[in-house]
């Protein structure tokens, strides 16, 4: 192991290293790989920071090979210990010297919390903040045939970086844990001396015949080369819809702006939640007859407006119906590959029938947002922050985060609003005037907002009178008033919402959670508590549908998440209608049922059918059928009655039925137009229970990065999930794949439900078989193919 040369001015001293910018972070996930590989370049290796680990001759035998994304600490699915990532790490690889006409750019999609890059022992640059992309041009530093690149990542939780807080604050003071590492993709990009560095494509007047596309951006030049042509094409599949060329003189080093307008683009298909049509905008730099560089971005032509009488998409009012999402997963934090992040968007859109998601409380994976663009899932994107505003340096980082967030995602049609005010923070008019101004300057096509609640806006004796009531508060710097409405109901009643504001567009940004009712919604809680979650979410959405001045309701929340704050139990907070494994709880039945029966029929009891649990009177069944017939042991019970008295505005309110003590099988028939269209069966007999293994995907890429979830649960003879099941599942795997998760996986903590992920191996195609063993149930297996 080499040591630091104390006489060298090219290396950071111990003091300057530890104090520089307050943090050094880069993260990499156990589930994904380096974005670009070259035969003569090494893979990445990882370990804890040691003095000398940035030197070119450092002995890498002490480091572990990794792929990106990567989570630095080892984690279970629960019981996370923040001290396990309260340290500094190093990632290393070797990069070839660039060719004569090449530039080498090291690009990161996100690193928690700061990253300092070294080449051959020399510091290059540093980036602060965990959730947004950045890149460093390494061309001039790669001066040898073999160059050692080291990325020092500071993931300590006491750094003065949003959303974090400096010590002595503990990580439990933030509502979500942030395990360190490089949780998003990394690329080594080889580019020409002049390349397209940024593209901003703005559809204008999309609902009018004279619609156009304004395209602006920057070229990045290593040296002046004189005039070039910037060619912009709007492409639909293989067809070019419109094209325009602009000559740009590259007369200096650095950024050179360009602007091109595509007019007369004719008829196009609008982007909509039910028809998310996307076009490619291809930008080429042409010198003479040669295309020097070409890049593309995707756009959708749509108009999104927040008004005092609701939200309007392409001229029609659309009630926003959705949930908040955290992107943390078991075992690896946020460090999941693209396929897994996309799966979350699919669950929200197709299983829970949401048309909107709030990315709480930080910009989330680009892959998740890609999926939102493709699926038609509207997005509220939010700058990192929660319930805290720090010192001047911290505030400056907030402004930079908003700028980087808008630059990253301003071409996305799914993003309809920017969160430029940090969640549940006080009225810092100066700061939020700056963040709103930054968003408007860089985009200007979307509204801005930030979630507040009464506990925050009335905090402190110096709050002026006009700020004490959030419904009289002048937003000053908000286009849309977003409110976290945790109105506590009277004892035994379901929650409601405060009346909407009348002077601004009004959106419910959070509701229900674990604030207005039970303190947890775990699978281990009573059936009554689990069922009540579905009714509480239904109640606030019903209220949101009662008045057009509510633009919509976003429930808190979609998915459980790791936390040590407030109501967390064993390091997991449980307000989600899905658990941390992304498996639906009883509370998800309300969301699942709110779908047109022509698309999918749904019957979801808000109870488990077992002799151990007695649903009793007014048992809740969620369904979008017109009528339900209920039978126990073949004998009709009921009637099942729709609860339109409490839920008059829901498209599909719950059914209530009085059930006898459990004796035999339960059958529920759903009728449409008087005919039985769908039936479900449930068994009370535990003697025939079995393990169910379900893989999200049957085919994976054999790239060493791709992965899919394998969910395990205890089910009855008919395949219905058994409540409160116990036991440990032991895993075995054959074929070219690796298991990511606990082995054995104790099902007791989640009442019989869990999951692991299966990751492929690089350049190793084949059939992967996963087998689960339980002490009291027959083994189960599932297979996927790596191609």
C-alpha cells in the first residue's frame, strides 16, 4: 500500500481533504454496471478510504470489484444502521489515454453525498450533492497509456448538504435514510472535440395549427474550429417530421450557444396520460460533410395548466390521483438497475391506477422518469429537502440543486410541476424567490410549488399574522399552493380535507400517512388497522373529488421506506399502501379498484380469510364490479352493499358485507350487467398452504447489471395471500445469477411476505433457477433466462 507524498502539492492534504466543501461522495450499486466498457479499460473496484488509495500505484488487491449502481454499506431489508455508511469510500478504475480526436468525460447520474475525482493521484474536481448528475472532463489529465482514476466518496451523514443536516444532528432527524455510495449509473464517455452538451426542446402552442418546437442548447468546444452546422430533426420512429439547420461559429473554447426553431411541423399526436406519445429530437454537429457528434432527447407535445378550478391537460380538466414515492429498496438503498426502477412506475400506473406521482423529497432516478414519460404518469419533481433550512452555504446548494434538476428534466413531458420550495419548510421568501426564479429562467413552461402544512407555517413566535393561517398565507413565490393536509378527524371518523383555497390553484400534496390515524400500517398490525388504511385513503380522495377547486390528491404514500424518524419500527416507516418489497397491503385495495372495468376487473377484500381472523360485520371488499355475490361454503351471505353514503364521489366505492365466523371456503362473484364476470376464491384450510414465488420478469440481460425481483409469500390453495404467516425462507440459486437479499429471509417481520432480487452475471447467458425452502411448506422455484 502506497502512502501520501506529504511534499507533493498535487495531492490534497489530510485537512483540506476532510474539510473541502464539507463532503466527498460517489455511490455505486450492487445491482448495476459501468455505463461504458472498453476492452482495455478495467472494471471498477471499491473499498473504504485509506491514505494513498488515490495514488496510481495503490495496491488494488485490497479492493472489491463492483458494478454501478452500487450501495457502499451492506444492508438487510430492515434495521439499517446509519453508522454503517458514516464514512468515506473510494472507487477506482483504469482508463486508456484518449486518441488524438477524443475527449474523455466521466459522467455520474448521482453520488451520495460528495465525489472528488483523482487521476493518477492528482485531484481533478469535486461535486457536492447526492441526487443530480455531474461530469468531469478528464482529457488533459489522462496523460499516460494507463491512467488510474479514483473517486473518493464521502457518505457521512453529518454533512452540511441538502437534505442532510450537520452534526450533532443524527440521520434520524430526516424522515428517510440515505445510505451512501454511487446509487446511479456511471459512464466513461469518449466524445469529439466539439460535442452537443445540452439540448432544451420546448413545444410551443401545441393545441394550435401553428405549433412549433423551439430548440436551444450549447456546444462544448475544446478549441475553436470556426463555422459548423447544427442540424435539428424531429423524428417519429424512422420518419423525420421536421428539420432545420443553423450555422454556428465556434470561435472560442467552452460553451457556444445555439438556437433552432422547427415550424410547420403539421399534425402530431399529443402526449397524454392515456396516449403518451413521444418524439425524438436529434441534434447533429456537421463540419463539412462529416457528422462530428449527434445526440437525441425525447419530447412530448402537451399543454399542462394549473388553474383555480383544477388541473388541465391538453385543454381538458383532469383530476390528479396519485401517491408520493420514495426510491429506497431493501438491501441496496437506491442502488437498483434500470429495470427495477421502471417497475415502480409500472406498479403506480397499472396496479394502483395513479395518473400522478410526487417524487418525494429529491430528484429521482432518470430511469424512473423515463418510464413516467413512456407510461403517461405525471410527475411532481422536487429538490432535495425536508423540514429544515440550513446556513448560507446550505441555501446556495439548494439553488444549485434546483438549477441542475430543471436542466436535467425540462424536456420531459411527464414533469408538470417543479418543487422549488423544500417540503414542509418555513416561509423563506428570499430563498424561494431565488429558486422559483431559477426554474422560470431555465424552463418557464411549468408551474412551481412546495408542500407546506400548518405545523410548519405557524412555527415560531416571530411569524407574522398573515402567515399563521396557511389558507390566508400569500404564497409569494408559489404558483400552486400545495398542502400536506393531515386534518385529524373526530374519534372514530374517517379523515377529510380542509376547504380548498380560492385565490390559487390548490393541490393536496400529502394526506393520511400515519398522522391522522394509526401510527403504523404494517402487515403485522391487526386486520382492522390494515383495512382502515384503505378507507382513509378513499375518504380523502372522495373529498378531493367533491370540489373542482381541488386539482387533485396525492396520498402519503405509495411505498414504505427506511427511516429512523417518528413512527419507524425496526428502521422502516410504514405509511405505504405497498410494503418496502413493493408488495400490496390491504390498503392498496382502494387504489386497485379505481379502474374502468373494461380494462380490468378487481375484487380485493380488505381482510384475510382464515380461522385466525374474523372479518365480522361490515367487512370491506374493494371492487369495480357493479354487484358482488358472496358465498361461504357455497351458501350465500350478505347482501354486499356499496358504501355510497360515505363515499358518494368515488367511481368505485367499497362494498360492505356481514360475514359469519370463518368455516370453509369463501367465494366472491363480481357481476357486470347482471352476469358473473369475475370470481375469486379463498380457503380457510391452512393444511394446503404453499409458498408462492413470482418473478417480475422472465428474461434479463446477461450484462452483470440487470436484475429482477422474486417475491415470496405464503398463499392458500387458491393462491390468495395468507395473512400473518411465519417462518424463514432459505434460498438456493443455480445458473449464471446472484442473489441480492437476506438468506435466509425471515418472514415473521413482514407477516409472510418478502422478496429478493436476482442479478445476472456479465457475458454469462443461461437459465437461472431460484428455489425457496420453508420449514413447514413444500419448496417452490421460479426460473428466469439471462440473454
